[in-house]
């Protein structure tokens, strides 16, 4: 049985064919280590980094692609942004819907004298930008917000918050894990100082790819030091982007794939991708609402959410529900707390958890019907 994949919020699957081809092509026919010497193979490998960096810069409206550093994932990017900037006595503001990629580093930083305010979101995960403004204090150094929740799909008002941050002279960091490749992100219009992204979700690249944009107005300290292929005569880490944040051999095959993912998105168009995901979300929302015993979380209006739907079925254990869907119906979902205990606490499901459906660009309407039929059957069985 071919599984129906409903877990694109964890990682997108399948990838466009061109992504598989780009990874294979790099591994099979290129294979050099960028920046390590000046032989032709190394230079060719370096061009893979440059091309993907430039594509990313166009994608996020970043003026200079050198302000983007590659990382292994957004977790590394977020850690770099937070730990590279915040110091004892600084105050940071987040929403109450953040992923553990933000919450865990901040929990550590709190033990080192950083003050952390979580602005409360409503039960559907919505955040009022005025509440963020009100939370700003004299020592506020950063506002760090996820663009959309990986639990409820709720889209956060990043443009308004970016405006507030810029007016207050506060650094604005955005976690775009659930939106890059689906919703438009413009670092200039959105006043984003630090944009973190992961390559393997909406950007359709392979796992092990991600990155961070740092505005030239600010400087962050690296999490690690090491070989960069530049200034090898010095023991000090280069202090310029992207080398300051790119120690050690990068995932160049993955970055080749990420470049192909970005090209695919550009060919299809962000509007088309968003429209398709919204159609699938509406189909799921409408169908789930008609199934007895289903409790749905997040905004009722699909314009205010991404294609992420968390739900419970009566008082059935969400892990059991996910396992039935997997083993009996061949449907891949994710249950539990989704690395987001703060978000579950906000919407009132910390004890119970939830089952999450996240269709993607390649999901068929027929698949959604099969998912709804399976949940309906389980509901009748209860
Ligand atoms: C909102 C959010 N932030 C951060 C992450 C972490 O992503 P990664 O595992 O690619 O670092 C995720 C992954 O689920 C996420 O949904």
C-alpha cells in the first residue's frame, strides 16, 4: 500500500523530481568541497553554493546574498540568532506558540540572565501585535516570533510586528519553518533583521539544509569556529558573512537540492502553491467538521492559517489514532506534542496532545477524501 503522506509540517514529501536529480548529480559528477583550494572541481562545487545563495536572496528580497549563511537546519539557525546576540540583562519577547527550537535555547539563556516574556496568544493561536508592543521594555533587545504555528497553522502578523520592532530599535528574528515556500517573506518590507529558514519543509529541499540571514546592521557571534576555506593563516575566525557562520564542510549535495527546490517554487509560483494548499485545507476543514466527535484546533478561517490541522477524536488517545491511521489506512500523520509544549499549553491540549494532518503541494484531493473517510470510520467505531 502506498502511504498517503499527511506530515508535510514535519518534512515535505515527496520532493520535486529535480531535487532528487540535483543531489544525485552533485554526488555523482561534481563532489568537490567548496572553498577548499582552487582546483576546478572545488570551484565548481563553490558555484553550487553561490547559485543557491543568490536564489535565496531573490526569494526573500535580500540585497546581498553574502548575508545568508547555510546551516544544517533552522534549529541551528535559531540557536545562532539567539545565542549569538543575547547577553545577560537583555530582554527577549516571543509568542506563547513557539516551537522548542526557540523555547529550549531561551530556557538555557534564561539561566544565564536573559529575561524572556511570552506574549499570550488566544486559544486559536492568534497573536495581537499590540500585545507585543506593550511588552517592550527598556532592555528589550529582540522580538523572536514564528511566522506560523506548526500546531494550529495560525499565521502571525509578522509585518506589523516587524514595524513595531523597527520603530522601537529592537532586533526582529523570524522563524519561517512553516511558511518559507508557501507565504511571501520579504526581509525589507517585513523589517526582518534575522531570518531563519529550514530547507526541507516548504522550500522542498533535502533534510540537513537550512540557513540564516543576518542584516548588515547587526553582528552575531558564531556558535562554532573552524575551517572556512578563507583567511587560513589566522587562528581567529573570519569576522565577515557568510564565513563567520560557516565553519566546517557544508551539506553541498543538499544545498544543490535546495537550489532545485527553490527553482521549482519559482516555476510554479508562490501564489499557486499557497492556493493549492488552501484548497486542501478547506477540504479537510469542511470534512472534519462533519465527523462526529472531532475537535478541531486553530482558526476556522483558512485565510488565517497554513495547511496544518490538529484535531482529536472524542477522548481517543491521539497516538492510538495516529497509529490506526498509519497501520490500518496507510495514512502518515504526527501525534503527540509536536515539539511545541508551549503551543499545546496555549490551546489547552498539553495533557492530551493532538493528531496533526499537514497536506502539501503534491497531495491529491482524492487523498484528502480517503483521509476523511478513514477518520469517519474510526469515529463510527467509537
Ligand atoms: C515552527 C518550527 N520551528 C522550528 C522547527 C525546527 O525545524 P528543524 O527540525 O528543521 O530545525 C520546526 C520543525 O518542525 C517548526 O515547525
